[in-house]
C-alpha cells in the first residue's frame, strides 16, 4: 500500500504525510484529473456492509492555476515539455476532492478532501467518516470487550476527529481491563493475592499472567508503556500518527481471544457429542 492510499484509508482527519518531488508519480496517480488505471483502494463499504474495492472516479481541484501539462514556450518561442519540478510544484498549495466508487455498485461512493502545502499532503475531510467505516468492522469484538466496547468506540471516534491523546486514555483502559479481568479469572490457580498483584508494575503483571494471556500481548507488553507515554508526554500529532498501529495491535490481541473462545466452544460441543453418542451406542 502506498503512503497516499494509507492516508486515505487508514488515517484520521488532519493526519498528513510528507511529500517531495520523489513522490511525483504517486501524486499524479491520486491527484491528477486523469483517470489512472489501477487507482483503486480497498475500503469498507457502508452500503454493501463489507470490504470492497473502490475505483477512482473523479478529482476536483480548487484554486487551480493549471497543471502545466501543455507544452510551455521556451526563451526562443519554441514549445517545450514542462520539467519534473514544474509539474511537481503545480500540485502544491491546492485543495483536492477525490471521489471513489464501489466496484460492486457505483452508486456507493466515498469522498476524500485533501490539501497540499509545500511539503505535506493533509486529509481535512472525508465522507463517510473514518468512524462510519470502522465501527461496523469492530462489532465482532463486542462480546469480548463487554462494557469496554463503548470505550473502544469512543477511542476510534476521537481519533476520527483528530483527537489523539484523548483516544489513548480509552485504549489504555482496554489493555488494563484485558489484564485485570484475566487475573480475576485465574487468581485462584496462580495463588497470588490481589494486593500483591496490584503492587506490580504493569509489565510484571503481564509476566505473571503470561500463561493465560494471548502470546501477542505477552511478547509486546511494552504496548501499555507506549500508550501511557502518549497520554503523558507525546503530542497530539505523534499520538494520531501511531494510533492505527496501536489499534491493529489491540485488534490482533482481541482476535486471539475470540479464536480461543470459539475453539473452546467447539471443543465443548465435540466432547458432548462424543459422550452422548458413546452412551447411546452402549445401550
């Protein structure tokens, strides 16, 4: 995935990427009025209610002075092709509205509003919103998160509106509850007193529960420290930049919990079948 597609699909409002003349080919692909073959993005379609491929449909340019695609006059009056630097500069300091259409149903659209500065491409608007696109995909975690599901939704909503530090408060609570809930379940087996567990550093808490928590969380126990540092020391911009990766990590951990739960349910059904069938056959 290119960095412009990542900005469109995965980043929140007011997130940005650095651009230079070396990115001209990618910039032309996404910001040109021309319809480029292969300029597709993978995105959740709120109408189809599943992930779809969206195809580039249109690019509206505001405050346009011309893309300098025509031959320019040389000093002696002869025409010449624009230089790479001239083409690159023609994309800067403008506003772009990109429209993509679902390849399954072209009436389903998604629009991105972008601006360029001298060295950045910034997402300033999007419809449907980031939250609209993400919320349906996280519903599968509702049973696992329980009351924390609302907090996870709030974290995503804050991120979608360009609030990074506030979103981390909810993400940290989710990580904390995953650990404390597991301790409540297995404290009897561990033989560890609540007071002793509570006095441990958070990484030590994870180590204590390493045989009961998802391996991904145990191996990446520093995730909690990263989120805490975000709340207390990092800027909004730094928090927003890291949010998608942290969200991915949390969801991978939740996926492991879901998979284990489904496996346990299937095992229980299988064991019941074997026991019941064995009893019937003996008769």
